[in-house]
C-alpha cells in the first residue's frame, strides 16, 4: 500500500495563477482538487493590489481555497523552504502528502530544498528548466487523478535486513488480468513505445509517495545484456526526478564489461542460467558521470552511509538486481532494488553470502556460497494492485474533467 496519499497541492501564483487564456481551466483545476478532497493552496510573495484582488475573486468562488502571502500572518518568504514547512506544519502534513506546482526558479529552489515533488507549469511560458513539465492545468489534473490518488503502491515487495526490493506490478504475458498492461509496459521499457510517459509517471509517483526518495543518495540503472549497453529509455525522467530531491543519477555506475546470455533465449533453448551470468559480466565504475554532466567523480561516490536506488525494467528471479546489490555493498554503501514489474510465479533468488571481492574490476566467480529463494506468492503485498494499473492505463488516454466541475 502507498505510504502517503495526496492531501494538498501548493501552487506558486506568479505565471501560474493569472487571468488570461488558461484562467477558466485554472479554476477547473481548483474545483477539481476540492472535489477530490485535496486542499488547494496558493503561495505568493506578492501583495500588490491586483494580486490581492485576484485572491478575493477566487476565494469568493472557492471558499476552500487557501491563499498564503509572504510576511502576512507569519508566512515565510520564498524561496526559503520554511515557507513550505510552515504550510505543512499548519496542516499537519508530511512532505510527501503534498506536491508543488510552480513556474519560477524560486519555486523550484524552494520545492527542491523542502524535498517536495515539483511540477513545472509551462502554460504561460517556461521560466525554469527544472521539474516535470505540464503544458496545461488539464494535464496536471490528469497526473493527480491517475498517479497521486491511487489506492495501491508496490504490488510486490521483499524487505529484510539484507534486501529491499519493490515492483509496481506483476509481469504476465498469458494471464489476461496481467496481459492487459504487460505488453504495453514491455513496449515502453524496451523500445520507448506504448505509453512510456504513463509508466514513468507511475514509477516516479510510487517512489515519491512511498518515501523512497528520502532514503537514497543516488539512482543507477541496470544495463542491458550487451557489452557496453547503457539504458536510456527512463534516463531523462530519472534525471529530472533526481534533481527534484538533490540526488544524483549515475548513468554509468554499473558497467556491462562482457555480453551476458539473454535469459529469454536461454529459456527457449532450455538452458538454465543463474546469477553467475550476471556476476561475471558486470562491474562498477569507480568514477561515474555526475547526472547529465560530462564530469566524472574524482573518487568513488559510494561509501558507508550512502544508498543507491537500482532501477531495472523487469525482474524474473532477481539475478540482475542481486548482482548490482552485492557489487554496491562491497563498497560499504547500501542498495534498494526496484523494477517496473515482477515476473509471475518466479521466486526471487537472494544472494545471501559471497566472498569479499573488488567491485571495480572484472571478476570471475565459479560458485555462490548461499542463495535464499523467496517464494513468489509470499511477497505479493497488494493483491489488487494490477487491476488498478490496468484501469489507470485504460483511463490515461481518454481522461477528462469530471462533469460536475
């Protein structure tokens, strides 16, 4: 189950809330939030007469709307994160029970400093390059309705002293209840087709509302099976998400130094693969690139006290994620493993014991001392999550405003 649900939306007023082409749609967004039981809050540094008049007009029409202005009633001034913390304190909300909609650098700076998800409202122009961009209030309403008001979070989850792994849903190509979204997820993750933005938003919102973003320092993708491959399908969104919370995306932390056998081909040829197929074909980059910069670390960023979020598209038995986890843990850092979907009816195989080795060079393992097999059925924590995923995917293309707003 998702740990937090959206209770409030904080909106920076400048270049977002103003009369003009989108004003009627902005009012629809406010009405939509109220209808959904979400508190709409305007946060402004501006007490000029025309802004006060806009406040009067909107509050007269929407009594539930709350409008905070800096230095009025104790409200701190943007971009200080205390402005957001002030609102959270008054409403008794956790940080991931609200999101921030803004358009200026001071909005972005404040949201990042407060560790709150930042949505960049670009309908009156683009004034900051950060955050997830939305071209209309309608698109933000759709994002909130589909991704922020879900009943379920991770469907599959394993957590013990050594391993933490989560997946959005179950991967099944034959069972109709999973097939309804599995094919689209595969097209999106492997080829960038289908509804890629849907899956990225589902993934990012789950990380945010589960609070995982607050427990990590870095995000790293797991590479494809070919030598030198680096996944790029989710890269742009993962970089944006990382910047929202002052985390760093390490695109080349995990390196495929030798082409691995592809599990699908092995299954077709009735060849059994275990985690050695992964352990003997990857290594860590001691000096990875910093996010989207062409700048490398001068010493490894991985050390005791740091946590890496490992991201993969699909997980069958966990061989890839487990390999990344044990390599990262050799540095003293910790790892949390994520995938979009977990393959149906396949146990997760945890590497429980491995000898000390250098993660920054090619290794040749002959055997693994101990593996713990986690039964598939034991770790389905939300039995109906896949139904919600399917219904949300079907709703995504045809989403419209509710008729009564």
